[in-house]
C-alpha cells in the first residue's frame, strides 16, 4: 500500500517525526484518550538520532523538579512497557555511579542528591573504595567520592521506540513511514494564525494540532513554519572496544565528568562516550532531508585528547582494541534545555525537540507531559524553563548557533558552580546605558540576550569573578549596593524588561478579561497583576499601566517575553487591539531607596510628594529636561520609581542622576543586589519562585486579585478560596549567618522533607541567607502549622535551622513602600 493510501484525509493530531520522542507522544496521547493521531516519518522509525543513541537511562544530576520527574517516569515506564506491548525496551537497572574528583562538584552533587531524594530517587554517596567494588575497571586515583543510583541503568533505544509505537498502534494511533512534512495550513484567528492542516508528500491532511518532533531537523522545519526553534546539530562520539574478558554485562554505568567520559559494557566490550570540551557544529545551513541512519567521518585529531583523558580513567580500554569509533549528529539548544510546548507564533503548533543528548532517558516522561498538554490544553508540570516560547529570533542566526552549540556541548560535563556562565552569543541586545555601566565597573551578565550589570566594581574599575560555592571578595560590593537601596538611593538599569504598548478600542476590555487585577480603571495608574489560565494556574506575573483611554503599557520579565506576548495575542479574538513590542526602543531606569524622592526632586518640577504622587501613580513628567513616564512602584521594598525613557535619551537621564546623586550617596546597583533586596521582601519572580502550576492563593498573591470583575480563571480562584490547596509559598531565613543558599535546597519540618527552596540569595539587612520555598502539608498551610514546626534547610547534607514565614520578614506591612 502506498503512503498516500495510508495517510487519512484528517486527524486530530499529526506528529512529525518517528524517533523515540514522536513515538512516545503518540503512545501517551492514545492513553489520554486522543486516538485520532497520525505520526508521519519521512523514512523509517528511529532513522534520525534515535538509532545511534547510547541508551543511558540515568536520573541523577538535575535540580529541576520537572526534569527529574520526567526521568523518573521514563525509567518506570521502560521497566513495565513490555508487559503492555509485548516488545522489550531492553531496560536493565544495572545502576549508575557518578564519580567526583573536586570539591566544587562534590558540593554540587550533595545538593543535587538531597533535592532528588526528596523527589523519590534513591541515591547514596559512596567512597572511592565502594566505587571500586561496584566498578572495578576504573582507577580511583584523585577521586574524592561518588554517588550511586541503583535504579538507573541502560535501555535499547530502537527497541524502546518500537515498543512505544506498538503501544500507540494498539490503542488506535496510526504511524505512516515514507511521508515528508511540508508547509502548515492555517487560518487567521485573531492576532495569531491557527493550524488547520499540514501539506505532506502524500497529500494534505486536515488537523487541529501539529507536533514538531523532528529532532535535529526541528529548527529548519520550524523556520519553514514561522516558528523559532534554535537547536543545532553537532558531532557526537562514542567508541566500543574489542571484547574484554570477564566484563560483566550487568555492570553499572560509570561516569566521570572531570575526565569527560561515561562507560558501560556493550557486546562484551566497553563503550566509552566522551563529551569533549572542544565540540564541533555540523551542517549549520541545514540537515540534508535524506540523511537517514547516517554517520559522520570522525575527527581523530580533535577528539584524541578528550578520548585519551576519558579512557585513562578506565585503563583496560587503552589496552583493548577499538571495535567501533562512532560519530553521529545530535542537536543542542542554546541553554541545554528542551524546546517544549505550543509555539508562540502559531496556535495549535507544538514542539518537542532539542533534547541535548538526553532524549532517550527523557522520552517517556516528556511524551506524557506533551500528551497531557495537547489533550487538556494545559501542562500539568512547571514548563517555564523549557517552554519553546523563551527563544528569540536572533538565536536562529548562523554565527550564534555555530558558537553557542560548541560551547554548550563542550560544557555538558562541566560543574555548575555559582558564577559559571556562557560567553558565546553575547551582546545581541545592548542597554541604552551600556557604556555608562561599563564605565562604572559593571560585571556584565547575559540576561535573555541583553548585557546587564550583575554588580559594580566601581568607577574605572574592572570586575572579576571566580566561580565558587563560598563567599567571594566582591561580596562587599554587593552588600554596599544592597545597603544603598535600603538606606539611601540606588540606580538600577532594567531596560531588558519585556515592554509592550497595547492600544485600540478593545484594549481595556481585553486586558481586563486577561488580568486577575482591575487594570482598566483610572488613567495614570499602574496595577501589579497576574494572568491566569482557566484552571487558575499563573501564566504571567506583570504590571499593566493605564496611560490613557485605550492606551496601556504592559511590562513583564525578560524570561517571559515570548510567552507573555503570545498569551495576550491568543486572547484578543476579533477585538480591536494592537500590540507593539517597544522593549528595544525603551530604556528603564529604577531609582529606589528612601532618598529616591529627594534625588528626583532635584531634576524635576513635578510634585513627587505622597499626596501629589502616591504609590502606584504613573505620570509623564520631565526629568533632567527629558520627558519620561515616571511610575511610583518598587521591586525592592522601598520608596522608589521606575522611569521609562526613549532609548536615545536614557543615557542623559542616567548621567544626570549620577551627578546629582553624589550628594545622596547614590550607587549604581546590579542584579545581584536586586535579587537580595526583592527576596528580603519576599517579592515573587515568575519562572523562579512561581510558575504555571501555581495559583495566586498558593503563591501568596491573593491581594493582587479583584473578584469584582470577570477574568480568565476567576472561577478557579473562588473555588480555591473555599477549598485551599495543601501547598504554599513561604519565606525562609537561615538563623546561622554563615551558610549560603543558591536554590533547590530541601526544607524540613520536624526532620521530614516538606518542600524545597525555589530561589535564594543573601539578606544583608536581615543577616542571613534567604529564599522563597514551597511547602506541602497534610492540610492547608497556616501560620499555626508553620509556628508549631521545627524547621531546617538541608545545605549540601548539613541541616541548618531556619525561620519560616508566610509574611515578608522585611517590612511586613510595606510601610516603607507607601511613605
């Protein structure tokens, strides 16, 4: 039968790509009751990357609840799938040993282990001697410790894919090989086009949803469809030695990231898989459409140093001959996180790609997450870090992909010590006060493509950072900036914030329906609000400023730029609403601190008194002879103002503020201090403290909701007020002033894990490490329940007593904000 005869005229969902991810989504959609599914594969199942994957099934290493959950689900599925489908996945729980050779990585892995134990992963720290007993082939010289995960192991990628495919077929899904995807068919549906079908080499197929699971082809297919998916293929290697007598086929997987290698038995020999520090991109201009079951010529010269280093950890691999030296392409995203979810550019177009060499071990859980999302319209896990909407068009550039993929692949086995950062692809967006920040000694960091100041060394000084888990010499600069805002005045550049002008006859009505707060009220008024899904989950956390009738300014965080814009566009329908992205055209300077009013008064004739310019006022005034939108609002918990300035005039205002600010002790303030200030005040940050699975009540944001108007998610908010959830966000403060928090530390009540720290910093005013944590109780989380408990935080295996509070520990009544 020809592919044209096999391809139906319509389906509810069309999946493009017959690798393990596409097969898993088809399987899980069928289990969700969505059986009108067609998976098309241009050649044969597994012909892209899946067929040559190494087949590791390891859960250890992530401090993301979502990614850990995806791996744990995958491991469980692989062990039980054969009973359902009759086809083995080849899963063998032979165990994993993760070796540690330096103190930074040991600190990291102890934190990871504590976090993942709370989520149900069995992981134990073991000595070099115990590692030698488990994996006698490796030399233990230079190793400090290791982590053993007995339930991890290996799986056969091809067998796994075929088992998932059979399971999908058994439930009614159709899989058609030899069909190539073409253009999408769309209709105009409000501000965004919507999928109505897909053109293929076997004819058009009508559908409601398309899922791009094309692996290393995802970027070029996405570009054809108008969707940004900046994954890039790179060379990836492993070798298999000749037979080694006595090698146990059920021996554990051994990893030594400091030596760049992983090791396991394969066909009587030893597989050695290196993640070399100097990687190489492949086919920057596009993957050939007919590349199937393909290999690449190996670059012995480039790979030799990394291979020698990897093989030296297991000396028998140097003595045995090499049976296979394999090179094949795998694709990587700019941040080494998956590209997942509904594309912001096109309704009904989903993406599941960019798996960064962990596609096999993620495939089961990712398929479940995607299927639930497609079937129910909402994800049931936190997707803020992996949402495909986070990507921006500049990341498709050839030079960006070339440089970034070599760096991220080269850092696959690097330690995640605080202060480590990526250096390629920097400077795409430059603040209008970039030169002024550099002159002030800024330590620049990448913020969603923007160069922004993390902290300042001082005028004319150079900033230097050594990655570390401990206190650093530059902490005194950070503390000074923090205290300047608490005690005097600080100047913060936040021009990277996503800024949109929303206008039109229906702009107020649409924003009112989208926002949980009342935003279409008085002119010259800013409202802090959330946008909710129908189930009450938080989709955005932002401000809406009404500048005039039918004229609004929406400001969201940099990381939520794409998602916020797409969410609003999806709600417009046929309304008369226009959205203009003015982020790059607008400078945003924050003047914050108890002396901020006094400083601004020297540069403007406007009445800034509490009576004349109360909290939440937004008014156009003149500052230093420049017309600006001045908004009295704060993200640090002090009297303060945000100034929105035309880009070409922003530097003038910065210079004027610095000149006049000398008399008030003004300091330029970076993002490190912004973080410590906002966490002292327990202000939330979307994508860090709060996510799409949280609700306003759970997150402690009920004060921002106005139930007097109708908005998306209102019914869910009312229902939760009547029946509260059993989890809640709280503020934590270590009682010992010495330990530091970095996020993902486990929170214990009476010795039992009940939550974890979502984001953290050091509270210079409060005198200890501080964070926002989620906790779960047997019933509603109340002040009494918190007060009755004995609270600790696990910091790399050491339990530190902590204070836990529902209210901000700094200025709980916000009197300083409204002064």
